[in-house]
C-alpha cells in the first residue's frame, strides 16, 4: 500500500494529539496541551497529565477527522505511541488506539516515540529519504542516531549520560526564575543577552570514550555556581551563554558523527529543535560543512500525532508487520526497537 490513510495517536507526556496522513501528506494535526496545568508545579505531574488525556482524547480525535475530511471507516491503519513516556499517559493512547483497531478491524502499530520524532521529516515532501544522522533533542532525550531507514534501521551512536538538553533548559529556567517550560522562556530572553558573555563548559567535548554522548549536569552546576558568585549577573547574558553552550555541544557532536559516518544529511528533531538559536547555528555550520540540514516546521517539533502517523505510514508502505492485540505500553523503552510486536 503506497498511500495508506493512517491515524496516529500521541499521549506520552502532556500533549494529547492526533494526526492523520495519507502516504507522506499531512491532512490533520490536532493537539491539546495540558502544560498550563503543570506550570505551577514547575514540571509535568503524571496524574494530571493522564487525566487531561482522558478528558481530551475524544474531542481531539473528532477534530482531527473533521480537519482531514475523513471518517474512521476510511482509515487503513492506526498508530500509537507505545513508549517511552509516562505510563499512565501512554495507557490512554494505547487503549484508545487498540479499541479503534479492534472495532474497525484495522491494523494497529505501536511505535517508538523517539523514532517518530525523526519520521516527521518525511511529511509534505517528495525528497528522497536518504540515510541521515539524527540529532534528537527533547525534554527527556538527547541522542545521536544513524538512520538508514526510519521504519526499520535506526541505531543509537550517542546519548545523554545524565540530564537531557530539554531537562537542562527547564532546570536553568527555574534557577533564573523564568517560566515553565524552560526552553521557550530561555530562548526568548536570550535574544537580549550576549552569548559570549560567560564561557560555560562544554561537557564531554574532548572525551574520546564518549565521543557522541552528552552530559549537561556539569553545565547546570556551572550556571548555578556562577549565579551564587555573581548574583547581580544579567539574566539575559546568563541565559544566552548557557544556551550557546548547549547548542555548541549538540552541533559539534552531531556534525562530527556525520563526517565520521560519511553521511551528508542531518535531521534535528524533538522539542528543543524549536529553539531559534539551535536552528540558526545549525544552518550556518551545516552550510559550511556541506551537510544537508532538515528540521521539521516549528509546529511539528514538539510532541504531536502527525509524527506517529508518519512513522506508521512508512511502516505500512514498507510491509512491516502490525502489532498484536494486547499491545503493552512501556515507559522506559529505548531505541532498540522502532515498533512493538
């Protein structure tokens, strides 16, 4: 099936999302976020997220079908994030997708949330899906991946040893008394700061044993100690210098991996891919290195159903087997598999 009509459900964290694609064409992408309900706690509260998914899933599904101008009976296959994520949140999506699959007698694909972030690159374009280095940067994950095929061959060659980039942004924003989530807040205020004002450390930059791995805990500590020493420091300068350190490390390692592997395409995906400085420096450095840069539109960087539908569509088109009934959600799954059996 070359142009399957696929509906994808994403409920791994604080976004209830449904996307619908036909082949590689996006027809609908509806998201309901509960981030404001978590903001006063300074982070995502699992119980609140799960309840928000239960309250939103039906309306989000209905709106997506209306936006795509299709009915449930038109759908060829269903995809759902089965992991990783918050277990209670995942169960809402998996249960919903399983019920739809069973009732309509259509195949169900449990997909890996991390692989789905990369697969969104396939949407709304006819470009050839060449082998690529994937830089996945989100609230819980910072990884460098070798992507030979989105649906069947994704290999981890580097990952975070402690705080992921998104976690570091949230923690530093809290220290700077900025809003939650921290990524957008730091991105905004950093525009008024000097990125070269403070020379914060670039973790694991010269560590041969962790050539493609990340560590941002030392950077977080360095920012905290700097503020203890200089409490009157300009917040915008601290934010800009911190952001520059993160961006520098992410791109240095990703481009090094591309050169080492002989790959000429870099895909940056995940929530942190929406960061304006990361996008700006990535375009500059990839241009200088002769590397094709691919970054999803801003609306498709954070968690969304379109990415789940995109990966599922690629699976259906390539003849990958569907998941079995009784699909289980797994909160801590890594990238050792793209689909659930």
